[in-house]
C-alpha cells in the first residue's frame, strides 16, 4: 500500500512482509559469496548509510530504490526529492520497522538507510591510468577481504593516489561492506578491473609506468630509499600470501616497509596507507 509518511511528503511504500517480491535487491545482504556474484550479474550494488548514498548520488550513480525506517524519512527527504524518489514508482521508497528490515537484510539497519543503485559500466584500463603527471596507481592483486578493499580505497582518496586497478579475483569494490568501509570514496576514486594479470602490466609500461611491488623479498628496497618514477604503479598482494610469484616476477622493483618490534609486516590496508604516503612524499 502506498501512502505518505508522517514526516515527509515523499510517497512511500509501507512494508508488511519480508517476503514482498519487490525487495529482492535487499534480501540476504550478509551472504557475501552469493551477493558478490549476484549483484554484478543483476547490474546493482547496495549503498549503506545516508552519507554513502549521498556520495554515490553526487558521483552520478542512479538509485533504483531505497529501504529505510520511518525515523530516517525526514532527514533523507532532500536527497529523495533530488532524485525524484517515490514519483511514479520509478524510484520507490520502501519503509518498514527495524525488525522487518533485519528480517529482510540479515542485519540491523542502523546507519540511516539502504539504497539499491544501478551499477555503472567500468572504464577501460587506459581511461583510468592516463592523465596528468605525476600519477600513482594502486593495484590490488587478489585481495579477498571486502573490508581491506574499502580501507585501501579510503587511503587512496585521503593520501592522494590517483586510481585503483583490481585483478580479476579481487573482491568487488562496490560490495556493501567495501563501500561502507571506504566511506563512499570508492565513488570518487577512478578504478576498474585489469583483465589479464599480470600480462596487462605491459599496458601500464606503454603509458610510462614503473611497477613497484610491495613485498618482503630479499631484494626489496626500503621505502625511505626508494625514489618513485613520475608514473608509478604500486602492487599490493592478497592477505596472508602477499603478491603472487607471477606478480613479483612482472614487477620492475620490489619495495618494503621497514619493520620494528619483531613484526614482519602490516595488514595490507595499513601497508597501503604507509606506502602511498611515502611514495607521494618521495616525489616532493
């Protein structure tokens, strides 16, 4: 049934059952393996929280629907009106109580709202890596933890790297957890998937890039001694095993973060922040 909410003039759809077929985009959001396959195939991604949804819309992403509790309608009204939500049913606004939303999604929705967004087409690698000098591109090789992917994007945005490339087996940057941890910066950082890994590193070299692998190899240069090229691609490896042997062989140089206290390495997300800052600082 469609009716007006108590605190907004935007028409909303009040939910009575978690089995409503119109809610298919939001069902089982905690099932990572299933959603990571299904969302790209269905051409959607889920944005969580008012601030993240706002960043997505500001970046030009189009919502297909919203899901929230009544309490968030008033604060969300300007955003809903800006995209014509509720008008003609083209961008429906679904409203239910907290218990019903938890039954639908599999978790307590306490960050304001969810939005199912249309997934944009990815740019080509050439479109992402080309641009004014200097350039620092971060490559995520097979990083499978969505939290790490989101944190890397946040570091890229905050510390001034220019773009991200993800390998075919890397976790989806537009998965809900990645987007949330990135604080929506995944929408402002240019990124795409690199189709052939590591063969497509030759494409980066054709565009003037030197490839630096962050690794613990014996030949790795300490970051404070490394002077990056005007165009540098920094490769980060998967959790646990690090960069693959093929990835290491394809790199032009190996670099490392000097460690103390008997610690051999940092989490990949923390390492990304240190390395990005050091490479940017090294150009100063």
